[in-house]
C-alpha cells in the first residue's frame, strides 16, 4: 500500500501493532484454559479412578472377609457337630461291648477293670474329660474326672446338669431333636439322638456342666451279641463329658484356621476384632459363646498392601503433578512460541510495510520519492486514452542553497519539510507531489487538466513558496521556478515528459526565477542550442580560434584616473556570431568546461597585465572554479608563471561564495589571500542580504551590482542601499566600486556618496587588447566624455 501522507502510514502501523494482544492478558487466558481443559479434567478423572479403585478394593475385601467369616462359622458349627458326633461315636466302642456291659451290671463291679478298659480308654484315646457309668437307678457306679477315678460325689455335683440327657437316654421326657446325623441312609434308632450305629441309643447335646460349656453324650450300654434283650430302663448308662474349651479348641486348631478360640459366657465387645457364635443346646438352652479371632484375608491383604498403595498413590499424584506441570510448561512454551511467532509476524509485516514505505517515500518529508513518482507518472500515462493527458511539474527552489549555507543543514531540512507540506496542500487529491531529491520537487496531475489548470496549480504553489518560512527562529524568503510539461494527445514516454518539464523549469529559472513556464517546442530548440554551444566550446578550448578577452576600464571616482581593468571573455562563434558571456558561461559551468575556460582567461589577462604592471586587472571567478580542488595553487602557479605579481590580479567572486560554510571554499579563499591576490565581492546586493560575513572575512573590494546603479533616480531605495553599502565599506575600510555606470547623474550620485571606483559604458565598454594603449594615453577620458 502506498500512502500519500507519512502520518497516514504511521497511523496504519500503530493500528496494526495495536492488534497484537498484550503478554499478560495472553498468560491469564492461557492459565484459565490450562486449568479448565487440562488440570480439572485430569484431577477429576484421577479422583474417579481412585474412588472406583478404593470402592472395588473395599468391596472385594469385605466380600472376601465375609466369605471367610461365613466359612469359619460353618467350620465352627461343623466342628461342634463333629465334637458331639465323635463323642458319641467313641462311646460306642465300650458301651456296646459285652464285657463292659456285664461288668457294669454286676452288683459289685470291678472298678479297676472298668477304669482300665473304659475310663482310661475314653480319656486318653478320645479325650473325654469326665466319664460316668450309671446303674439302673441312675446312680454312679463309676466316675472318672480328668483321667482320675473319682467318687460318687463328683457325679452328684453335675447330676442336675446331666439329668435331662440322662432321662432322654432312658426314653423319658423330651428328647433333643436329632441334628447330628452322620451316617446318612441308616435308619435312626427311635430313641437315639445321634446315629452312630444301627442299634446305638445316645442322648448327645451341648450342655452347661458345672457352669461350663460342654459336649455331653449319654449312651445306653448293651451287649453287642443280643442287644434287643437289653432293657431300656435298666441298662447302665455311659456318660461322657467333653468341655468345649479344650476339645473344640483342639479340633479347630487341627484345621489350622481358627485362632484364639475360646468359650466365653458373653460375646466380646464389638470392635474387639473377634467373632462370637452363640452356643445353645438342642432344646434352646443357652450354653455360652464360642469366640475366636477370625481370619480376615481381605483385611490382611489390605493391611499388607496399604503401604504400597499409599506409596503408589503418592507416586501417581507426583507423576500426575509432574505430567500436568510438563503439559503446562509445553502449553506455555507453545503459547509463548505462538505469541512470539505472531509478534514476529506482526513485526515482519510492520517491517515490510516500513520497507515498502521507505522504498517509496522520502524520509525527510514523508512524501513519495522519485521511484514512487515515476511509477505514478507511468500509470497516469498508461491510463490516458485521448483527451487531455497528464501534466508533470518540476519545482526547483530558489535560494535554497543560501539557507543551507548560512543557517546550516538542519535549517535546510526544516525548510524542505515545510516546502513539502505547502506543496502537498496545493496538490489536488488525485495528484501526487513527490520529492525527487535535494531541493527538487515534482507534481503529477493525472489525465484531465489542461494547460490553464496546470498553470493555476503551479501559480498557487509559487504563491506558497513566496510566503516567508519560519525556520528555527529565522524568517526566510525563498521562491521557486516551475517547469510544466503537458502530455500531448499522442502517446509520449515518461522520460520525454520529464525532460520537457526539466527544460521548461530551466527556462523559468533563466528568465529571472520565481515563475513558471509551460514547455513549448522552441524551448527544445534553446536546449539544442545549448548542446551545440557546449560541443563548440569544447572544440574552441582545444585550440580552435574564436575566444578572446576584452578589458573594461575602471576609474577613480574623485580624479577620474584610470585604475585598472575588468577582463571579460568574448567568443566569436563560427555560425552564431558574437556571443556574450551570458550565452556560454552558464553552459560552461554546467558541463565543467568553466575550469579550462577560466584558466585560459586568467592566462590571457596575465599576459596583458604583465605589460601594465601599475594597473590592476580584475578576473571573474565562477563558483564552480572555486569549488574545484587545487584551484588556489593552480591560479597561483599560472600567475607566477606569467611573471605577474598576484597583487596585480583581483579575483571577482560572487557574494554567495563568502557565505559558504564549506571548509574547502574557506581554505581556498584563505590560500588565495595568502598568495597575495586581491579579492572582490562581485554583484554585491543580489545575494543573500547578510553582511555579517564582511566582518568575518576580509575582502579588498565590494562591487555594487549594476542593477542598483541602473535604478538610481527611479527607485529611492536603490539610492539608499548604495549609500549604505558605501558607508559600510568606509566603516570596514573596504574599497567600493560601482559597475554599469551609464549616466553622469549616476556618476554624480556615486561620487557624492563616496564611492571609490567607477566602471561603465559612460566611460568605456570593454575594449580589445590593442585599444588599451590609447585608453592609457588620454589622461581623463571619462571626464572628457562628459
Ligand atoms: P559581470 O561580472 O557583472 O561583468 C560586467 C558586465 O556588465 C559585462 O557584461 C559588461 O560588458 C557589462 N557592462 C559594463 N558596463 C556596463 C554598463 O554601463 N551598462 C550595462 N548594461 N552593462 C555594462 P558581459 O561582458 O556580457 O559579461 C557578463 C557576465 O559574464 C559578467 O558579469 C560575468 O559575470 C560573466 N563573465 C564575463 N567574463 C567572464 C570570465 O572570464 N569568467 C567568468 N567566470 N565569468 C565571466
Ligand atoms: Ca565581474
Ligand atoms: Ca558584476
């Protein structure tokens, strides 16, 4: 994009940069996104997994513990049943045995025999704790407690506790239901509670004996050979007691499953970690509680793995945290990267825009530059089909160099900026104003404007340039010269259009500056003439005939005495005839030929001057010569070579050269002075009106410009200026000469004002070398002409 205006571009750039979000806002947004989309879901997921796992584990543990508990309860019940069955079973070995039966039925049984064959057998082999044999009247005929024979009293202590089962074995009273059926398929004897054999009659049950829980079995004794002859009511009874604490524990310990089993009157308090099974007899009489420490495999596993689970959870939490932190860092890095990329992108865009801008704009004024202008003109030309074509104007500032030289480059820059703004203001919006470089500006008006409109815009631009400029505290007056070229109806190339505008501008400058000219064909002819002059001048300087020097005399104002001459170059052109210096000096300055030409005039003058050592000879020096490196030494060498004293030669230098801040010009002037040349300021008053330099730089003579002399008598100001300059010269002790004196009135005014020297047609025009002796001979030729 091309902006016509630099400020417009800066605004666009700022707007673009403004679109980049700030890093802090970016961070907080990123943090929120990170928490919402990463941290929260991860934590929730981890918690769900954790809770589910805990719940599953808990359930498994509970179920496994419950299963184990159920199994242990079943085990305990079975064991209790087994204890009862075993008790009854082991009784059978001696109760259904003829010798024992016979012995027990004797009125006076052999107790030793019974002890040996029944008591010891049952106690030692089967672990019965108490063994009693009762007679038909239920009196104990044999008693053994804890493996020791005992007396009848030991039975009486427990007789009441045993009575229900004793009665039951006799077939009296309620019988405990048969629950301990171990021999499946065999008919149960109607009187037996336990089936141990087909004939055996038992009353076997849990009971509280002497306050302790026990398995008790009461069995009818009878002969194995004729059991059916036995009398139920009179047969001896074998009573076996096995206390659960000892017997049951042993049986359960055998399984290796039940730990810490004991029989207690009451269950353990809840939370003690034990399990209690309520014991009761078949008739429902409470016996106590069987208590043990149940195995809890689930809990045990839980306990064993708890440490590892906690460690695993901690590790998982740490891992999760690290993972999240890692993701966070990655996201932050990515975001930072994206931020950086987008910032870099924006910067790149900005740089690209800046590069574009710089490529097409002038940095000082912000206006389009030469490239942009040429492009604009090309486009205007190609868009033009018939009708009025585009117009191109070239603007050259007058006196810009003086501002630059006197006020400095900074002032020059400010002036260029202000000129740019003023020209921008007068350029129509569809046109373009550009700075081509230096103090050169150009305006292009696309298709449409005819000559009058283009001239009107040029006049408006000149009007703007005439207005004073305020530059770092100083008021500056400049002006401009504008050349206009209008694209003709037929196609024309951009370079041709610009060339024409350039010629028109040159013409405007030539014709007194501060004006505008529209290109016309005859201007082109002038240009061609210039080119021809350049070509011919080159030839004449390399040896051809035609150049010569004339000398215009200068007289003292008081006495009218011949004081010296000004050397003025002339050229007899082979086809154009006599040419005044104004016709070829500017061309020579433009193409650099002024250097050999100036040197040639100097040498010619020296040659003549040598013959008139008491007269001064003034030679004009162009600014181009003064800027040429080594000028001072070349001039000094040429003069010395000619055998002339530099003091006889006066170098006429235009006013602006003394204002130049360039160090090389200052040193050249100083070197010339040092070599002994006289220095004169030519055309004084036409340049930049600052006289400060006169006090800073010593000159020998001030030459009042002939335009002031010409205006004497018509313009009051001209006289005042001349008087001022003369009195200034007197004050500074600098000689003052007036040129272009044509009338005696002018001469009288200048004489009266105190001017030192006079030169002009009133006395003599420039004359050939050969006419010099005649001039010298007439003592007062000037006064004689009055
Ligand atoms: P300038 O230095 O101001 O020279 C004085 C000019 O005024 C000369 O014009 C001279 O013929 C003319 N002139 C003398 N008296 C009168 C008068 O009473 N009335 C009028 N109207 N004009 C008078 P010229 O010879 O045509 O020179 C024109 C300019 O050419 C000079 O102006 C000078 O700037 C330049 N020029 C001449 N010769 C040389 C030269 O050898 N080297 C350089 N660099 N410039 C030269
Ligand atoms: Ca001169
Ligand atoms: Ca002059």
